[in-house]
C-alpha cells in the first residue's frame, strides 16, 4: 500500500514533465495538456481568442475565457474559411472557429527561458493554415509557435456599418488584429511552456512576411517581440484609393466601398444579412485586390515609408530577403500588345521607363517581364526600402539576403533557372518539398541557411558556428548575402529596377 501511495505521489510530482517533456502546464485560461511528438511536447490547438462567429464575425478578437478542467490540446484546429481546394478536403476541415495557435517546445521545465520563434503563415491573406511543426528549430533549443488568423472576406472586408460598430471607428484588418492578440497571448503565456517572452522572434513568408512588416510598424505590438524575419514580403507602398497591381495600400474609405460592392454582389440587404450567410458564400472571391490590409489609422497608422522616415516603428533586429524569380508564380504569358496596355494603365507616365527596363518582343518575354515587375514592385523594392530606412533611422541590425538557388526541392521550379516564390523555405527550415531531391550542394546550403535562421532567432545575429560571415546591411555596399551554389556577399541585385520603383513610389506618395 505504501509503495502504491509513493508511486502515486511521484506520478503527481512528475506530471507535466513526462520523460523530461513539459506535457502539462497552466496558462491564463487554465490547465492545458499537450502530447509527445518526435521527442518534444506539442500543444496542437490552443484557443487564444473566442470563436469569431455570429455577432463576433467582423469584430476585433475577444480574449479566450477561462476553461474548466484540463484543456486537451491534442487536435489541430480547423482551417479558417478560404477558397475550397478538393485536395485539402473541400470545406469539411474549415470553420470560423479558427483562432488557434500551436506550441512545440523542447523545454524540460517552465524556468528554461528559451528563445521563441513565431511563424505567421502566408497565402495572399486568402489561404493557408497554421498546422505544422518545426523540428529543426526545436531540436536546437527554440520554442516554436505558429498562429492562425482570419482570411479573405472574413478577415479583411471593410464596411461602413462595421466602422460604426467599432469603438475606434475602424473596419477591416481583423486578421491582423488576430495576429496581434495571438502575440499578446504568447507574451503573457509562453513562459508556461519554457519560453522567454523577452526573446520572441516573429517570422513570415509572402502574406506572412507582409504581416511581419506591418507588425513591425504598428504601435499595437510594442514590446511583443525583439526580432523579425521577413521572407518575400513588406508593406511600404504609398496610400491610395486603389491598390492597382500592388502599387499602393488602400485607404479604409476605399476599402469600405469595396465591401459595399461585395455585399451587393451577394444580394445581401445589409450587414445583418451578411452575418447570416454561411461562410462558404463569403469565400468565393479570390482576387487579391479585394481583401487586403488597409490603412485604418489604428493597426496601420499611415504610409509605412513615412512612419520609418519619422522613426515611428518597432526598432528590432530584422533578417529579410527575396528570391530571384518571385513573380513567375503570379504571371502568365500575354500578347505584347496586351502587356504594354496593362503597363500603361498601371504606370501611366512612368510606363515608357518601365518598358525599357522590362522589354518584351514576344509572348514568352512578356511572361518574364511581368514576372520581374511583380518580383521587384511587389517584393524586392519594399525589402530594399525597408533596409535603407531602418539602417538610416534605427539602431537595430538589418541582414538582407537574395536567394537564387533553383532546385527540385520547391513548390514551383523556375523556368529560367532562378528561385521562385517559396523556394527558400525548405532551405531555411530544413525540410524537403515535392520529390525531395537535393544535390549535395543544396544539402549544404540547407544546413547553412537553417543555422543562420536559428542563430538569428537566438541572438538577433545570424553569424556563428563557422558559417560564412554575414555582414549587416549597409546601403551601396556589398552586404547582401547572395545564395546560389553557395554563399557570398554582394550588392543589391537589380539596382536600376530598385531605383525606378523608388522614384515611382515617391511620385505617388502624398
């Protein structure tokens, strides 16, 4: 009997650290229990906010209320409503009850104070999911967190009736408010998982990278992270009433009109009627121009370029970069006539200069030209502007890369031998994609890139471990890490194109 009691007591003492893993802990809402996976504690579906359903649809997220008993975080939350994909189960695995995050931790105790990496997924603010783990980081003593947020019309539709409901008089940006609430939850609770709230690095790619850029300039995130990684994303466009081929950030008023137009297209009389529609009626619109972050004066206070000029941003260490063939995923060949017509419509008096930089004499060349314009105008220039503005007006370090490694280990191979959108991710995060084929050189690149990202998460500096030295960015100096068949420092790539977009966007800035 005494032996049984002793074993019971020992079991209670060890509960929450089975086999050295922190499988049970307590957060603000109550006790929570995870599972063991690949040798680490994994908490799959932690609700950080109340479900944004019913009257909470199109409202700022509300903090999750305390729960009774032990919350079992052993199942992934459903994906947020988005355009259905039959290969992913149609709409069966979607729900508006989607505000979850996951925590994967190598911590042995709550007192370990490990660095924390927070991933914000991409997907054009229309698609994507937080589901997944990051073993390569966790194996190296980092707590990994991934965050879900509302997408598409449910996450970014602006509407005048919604502005009237808001205490701040704002509308849109609900997905960003979700991200901010998640970061606040992480700050308040990550110590329960052995993480250090003062050592949080946020990261994202594409729309996730744009989110990171916005969060770096938002006053609502002050003190919630100490470093940021931005892959293929930024938000430094001027403010205008139309986004127009990724050439501007929309005003809230213009976005409200788009919301009214969307309502009319669904034949809904008012906001009340919109709230009664099933979510699959709201996910049919797939144009990126419709549902996007807007300048609302609250989450996004102004033209971000101006904010950085004025020093009004979160001055944290940043690792950022773009890929050599980013735009190929978003473009298709067209006739030369149609190509030039589109350029003149979007760039007006600047069109002739642009056409000289991106010439095309046949359909194949129009594909390459459009791809490069998309690469530079949507990704590369914003990263370039960010690096210049922060190094000129801030104190924190900036590290810039240019990824140019074509590989079969990517979602979409480049037809020109460059690196398409998303191509850097398997290398930075240590996994395989597609058929998983990697040359010996690519395996070496992956090992080094992953170490850079891990080192940066731990210290704000990618260097160490006898890696090729990465100098912090300095304008007009060869301080960009060029990644192609190896690593070397070089100048900003496509400088004439960067100069064009710098002048073009300056002319549009009010």
